[in-house]
C-alpha cells in the first residue's frame, strides 16, 4: 500500500510539470490548428539557458524562470513571425507544411545545442536537489514539490490571463473561430505570434522546474515533444483543461508503469495510452465532459 | 510525349550501363542507396503527396520490412532473400492496423500516430530481445561480394515502383486519392469511400517501403533498431526526399533521392575530405536547415517548381 501511495504521489508531482508542457502545446494547437513538434526542443533550449545562468552567475534555477521565460517568449515570437506565419501565404500541395517546419526547427535547435554544449549529460546540483521530507511513510522530494506548486501557480496565472484580459479573450476567440475573430477586429496574425510565444514560455518554465530533477543533454527534447502530444491527444485537441488532466494522468500512468511493469517500459506507457485513446476515445477527455 | 519517351529510354540505358562504366565500389554504393531512397520516397509520395495523408513515420514500414528479412534468417534459418517476398506484406499488416486506428479520424491524428508508431516499434524492437536480439542487432552474411547484383536488383525495384505508382495514378484509384487530398467532404459526397481509399493508398505505400527495407537488410547485412527505426535518418529523410524532389509528381522523389543522398554524403564526408572534419558532425543540422529552407522557398520541390527555378536561373544569367 505504501509503495502504491508513493508511486501515486510521484506520479501526481511529475504530472503537474507534464501539464505545464501540455498546456503550452494545447494553446498552440487550439489557435493555429497545428501540432508543434519543436515543443520539447524549446524546453531543451530553456534548460540550457538555465544551466548557463547557474554555471556562470550561480543563479538558482527557480530564479532563472524570470529570465528563461521571456527569452523563450521572444524565441517563440521570432519562430512564429518569420518561419511559421509566412507559410500560410505559400501555395503548397502538402497540408502539413507547418508541422514539418516545426520538425525542422526542432532538429536545428537540437543540433545547435549539440555544437555548443556537446552531447555530454549535464546536471545542476543544488543544495536541495536530493532532499526530501516525509508525511507518514510517504517521502516527498523537495524540488519535485516546489516544481509542482510553481506549475500550479503558473497554470492559475495563465487561466486568469485567458479569462480576464483582452489579449486572453482574443486568443480564445481565435481558437474558437478564426474567421469570426478576424471579423470582430481581432488581429489574428498577431494573436498566433503571441500564442506561440506564450506556449514557448510555458514550456520554458517547465524546463527550469525540471532541471534540478533531471539531467540534461541535447536530445532530451524529442521524448518530451512526444509526451506533450500524447497529453494533447489524451486531453482533447486544443483543450487547456484537458491538457491539465491529461498531464496528471500521464504522470500517474508512467509512474505506475515504472513501478509495476519495469523501468524499460516507462516510455511505452504514454504510447499505449495514445493508441488506446485513438481507438476507444477519439477526441480525448474533452469528449467526456463536453466542455 | 515523344521526347519524354526518348528521355526515359536514354535515362534507362544510362542507368543500365552506369556500373559497367564507373567501376568504383564507392560510387556504385551511393547510387544503390539513392535508388533505394527512390523506392521509399515514391512510396511516401503516393500516400502524402497524392492522397494528402502525411506520414511522419515511414521508418515503421521500412524497419518492419528489414526486420522481417533479418528474422527469417536468424530464427527460421532461411535465406534473407525471402524477406523480399515477405517484407512488403508484413509491413502491410502493420499498415492495416495503423490505418484502422487513424483513418476514421480527421485532423493531425495520422501524422501523430505514425510518429508515435515509429517510437513504439523501436522500443518494441529494442526490448523484445528473444525475437529481435534487441540492441545487438541482426548480422547476416552478404550473398554477393560484387555490387552488381544488388545494383540491378534495386534498379529493377525502383523502376517497377515508379511504374506501378504511375499506373495507379492513371487509374480510377489515382483520381480518388487526389480527390481525398483536395476535399474530403466533396469526395465523400460523390460516393467515394474515403476511409477505404486512404487505407489502400497506405497499403501500397507500406508494401514498397517494406520491400525497400528487406533489400536494405540484404544489402547492408546489418541492422539494429536505432538504424532502421530512426526518426531523423529514415522518417525525416523520407519526407525530405519527397519534398525536395516535389510532392505529387511521379519523378519528384526520384530526383529528390539523388539530391538528398548527394547532400548527405557530401556532409558526412566533409566535402569529400576537403573541408575541416567538424563539418561532418553538422549533417543533422544541415538536414534541419534544409527542411526549413525547402518549405519556405521551394514548397513544391525541384520538379514541382521547375518552371520557377528555370526562370530564376535564367534571370541571373541574363
């Protein structure tokens, strides 16, 4: 029973961070209708920024949030403005041009990181990296808990932004119906740019939060991109609430899989969920709630 | 029409004579690899270019074909050449499942499912050691020392593949495929069973990719999960071959395959030893940059944008 509870706690905690990654992708999916296959790679960039700040300025990874998030926002804005938006005007036979473009962006980011930092595994050792506290028999890893609450706070902040501000409303309007939003005077071109920046900075936050827990290498992006789209499919395309639930479900499922099936199959769990959702629940969790 | 036939015949003769004139093993090897990519690229083009179902994981079918040939040798102790017969059909079985799961849905599901599928199957091939020998890979003994038999075999296969796709696209099926790409609702309302025809397109595509995989096993004589199920070097390369050459053109992937193998080899060998060594580490970076460049400036590829390229080049000359 203790083992089960411990697994569950670990799953929920990592699930919080997965949610943060998933929300970013969901936002982009909702507004532009494309899956951003450079999502994990953007997180990798944020992690390297955090690492550099830690190594040279000895900045705490959590403090780097304030630097990495704006940096990635700008990177996201740049990518959307100069690489993805121009594609809308190009006549092409292939429907998935923008998705392909994100694959290319992801490859370039990974290889640039490899050029600068080499393929070595790096990690950040902080005083609290391996500390934990206990409630009953269950141990809570401190950086995981901090990360979870940061993720929670950012999510709340994001929802406030989406629900209460004008820009947030415009984003939701564009996601619902692009043409109608344009007719209502929303500058949808600018909204896509802001959304991509927002999605990138959310995944940057996830990167900063993960750095004290994970080790870092240039290819770390790929697996996280895959996790992010599993979450997006599981939650329902474009649904931010779905992405939160999907992230936690994926976290718990991976954690259970690692404990009861074996570490080698941990990565498989997400894909099994993906296939099951595709077959039995096309449309994802969004379908169950009708939200 | 006449002049096109003449061009084709001349090209055919050139390809037949090539290994007899150029005796270097290295260049013969490059052309064999390029011809193999012609098969994979053309098969992808049928599915993505003509039917509009972009596959991000053609490595699934390629790898399954290769593993079929390999496992026939290691487990059943028969020649890996049987794989040429069974590689395609086994890849089609996998394709049947993929198609059944994805083609009922619209949206990016197929692209994502193929991407996820190639990861799943790579993990399975890595972990199911009793069948695939996991990371150790499969090593067989090459049947021929000379490259000539392989050359003519892959040449015949590539020719057959292009010809079959040409025939399919001239038939009724071809028009169904294009109508699905252009407007699925309109196609449906005209009474075309879109799910069925998407599946047919996928099956033909998987067959050729699987056969190419089986050929790869026989030719290279060594495979492991990270080579044949690689996202970058198989799946992305396939897409690049397709879009560099030109999607939805018969000869596009053939042109693209030669360009891409040329680019890949140029960078892998650091401009044939002329440039500093570190360039060879950057060939994945070049791949990524090429994806971005091609999509931005040559969305329809060399063959599709030929008129545009010609105009541009002539203007520079004038």
